[in-house]
């Protein structure tokens, strides 16, 4: 089943039809697991070759209105983790079918066994990952961000840096594996309370905060290659900006570099807020603990001589829909750790998108890892007044 079709079905749940054909056929039923008899929720039901369809509700029940011109066609039933089933509309009516049973797929020995109830959550997260291709910006674009970073030693402020950064993405969302090659950035202006005296001072850790755009980057719960390694739990249903969402908690059983971007992660857990209307991830929260981490960034191999230890960080990433689709809107990061001199450290960072350019965007050729700019007070004064 294509991502586009999944999107259409979930959209049909939200929207209601206001007019019907005179000879419209209404069919109703219950969809169950063939082995357990348990109701199956959010199963896609449709007329083959058309966009007419619906989905089973939280009780496994469905109702589908079929126009007269489609009543000679075939119904199909589709859900991830189950074999597809097709039934002629006329056969469904003639047999007065009240229930439709779907058979679970036979998984290979390498697959993790998951329960019938939790399989739905895996399908929702998988569909949300696939929806990135349809719902997020899918073209080259440029965006400007306000990036702030503060560091503390024993709870005393040490450094503070505010920057405007121009970021370009040569392909847009949907191609997770090319993120590092496609995304580049250049610093526009900076304001800080310290002087640049060495490599550590000039390192902005901007790469780190960009990596928490989990819809764009691999190595997180939306990386479907490793989804079966996560434990999922439906916490509740909520709303974000009037959008009804599923709130799904997750935890990675065995953190590894390819799954986390962290060399020495010991704990990865968080929450996803997924729109019911279009399956887009609206917000992601996570906590990660690491035995060690490089002060130059979490994806860099830590040097025991300089490595931070007992690292514990939390991030919140939110997404917003614009004229070309969803893209990251805000990322907030809070990290605590122990330094090699025995002191405790804390870092607070945030990224706020302040503008986008889709028409002839400037695509930067590299990432500017090191910053040693001279601040322009007039720039910040104008920015404050605007």
C-alpha cells in the first residue's frame, strides 16, 4: 500500500461527506485477527482502483458508503503485519458478512515477534516515517535559524552564543540517508560573551542540534530499518494546535551507534506525537544517557583523555506545516555531564526557524564547523527592532 493511499484513508476519517448518490450502498462490519479473534484497528478498507475508502475504528468496526457505479467492483482490506484480502462488493452483500478476518503474516526467524495489540503501534510509527515523503518539504530549500547555546560549570554560566545561521538542504525531507551530504550551513552573524582562543571555543555544536531533526536524519525511531528493536506503548490521545494526535512512547532495547548517532549510549527513550489527520510527526521528545561523549559532538568518537562522562540529555523537536509541507520549527536541547576535572557541566541549546526560501534557494557547498566571526552590533540592534 502506498503512503499516498494511507494518507487518503486517514484523511477520510477526519473529513465527512455531505452528499450521497441516490442508490448508494452502505456496508458495515468488524475486522478481526484470524488467529485470536481480536478486533483490528485502523485497517485500510477501500474499493480497488479508486480513492473510495475508510478505516476501521478503535473497536475494529467500519462503515463504507459505496456509490452505485462502484458496486460491481472489489473491496480490499489491508493492514501492516497482515495478509491483504479482497472480496467482491456483491459477494460481501450476498453473504451478509458481519466480520472480516485477516491472517497475520508469517515472519522470518530474524524478525522480532510483536503482539497483535502492539503491532498497530508499529504500523502507525512506520506509516508516520513513510508519510515524511508525502507531507514534508520535498524539494531543495534554504532556511534561516536563530541558534542559541549556553554552557555552565557547576551551575555557573560560562559561555553564551547567539547566532543567525543560513541552512540549505539540496533535496529536502524524504531522503534520510543523504542528510549529511545534502544539508550545509554558513554563519550569518554572532553575538557571544567570550573570545575565541582555540578549537573548543570556536566549535558551535550546531551539527548536534541539527541531528535532532529526526524526520530528516537517520539513527532514530523514525529510521524504519531498526523499528522492530524499539518497545512501543500508546500513552494517550491528545491535541496539538487543534490537531488530534497519538502519543506513543518508545524505548530502544539495545542502543548502538547506527541507531542513535551516539558512540556510548546506554538509554534511549522518548515520545512521538503523530497527527491522526495526515500521519505527520508534530513533535518528538527523547532522553538519552551515554557513558561517554566527545565535547566536539555526539557523533564523534570520544577520546578518553577529554571525554565527557555520565552524559544525560533531553531534546524536544517540533514541526510546523508551511506552504511546501512540514519542516522543523523548533529544537530545544538540555544536557548535563561530568568533565574530566571532576566538575559538573550543563549545556542548553535551541534552534528556531525564522524564515524559509523555496524559490531559487542558495545552496551552501559546505558546513562551517568553526566560528570566529566578529559580531556586528548593528545587525543585532536591527534584528531586535524588527
